[in-house]
């Protein structure tokens, strides 16, 4: 049951990144890649355990990257518009 839940969470986050591509979805995929790379080199007795650690890193990095990508895609243009308004 726990495996089904984690796979569903990963698939859901992946779907959010694809559907929200214009709103920071690329950041979510970048965050997943960075999280995977950071965790794969960690401690592990064999490659199965290291791949599991990488999967958890991707699962943790995806929402963080999606939030940062969304802030960059939506927040930065809004701030630049506010700053550059003629007075």
C-alpha cells in the first residue's frame, strides 16, 4: 500500500509539472533531477538502495522546484512590471 501511495504521489507531481509547464513546471522537473543526483551518491549498500534514495530525492525535489519555478515564472515578471511602472 505504501508503494502504491508513493508511486501515485510521484505520478501526480509529474502530471502537475507537465500540465503547469507555463507556470513553473520546468522548475519541478529540474528540482527532481537535482534531488535525484544529490541523493544517489549518498549512503547505500547496493545500487538498489541507492536508486531508492535517488527516487526519494526526486520525490522531495519536485515540489520544491515547482514552487521555485512558479515564483520565477509568475512572481518575477509581476515584480518587474511593478518596478518599471512610469510614475
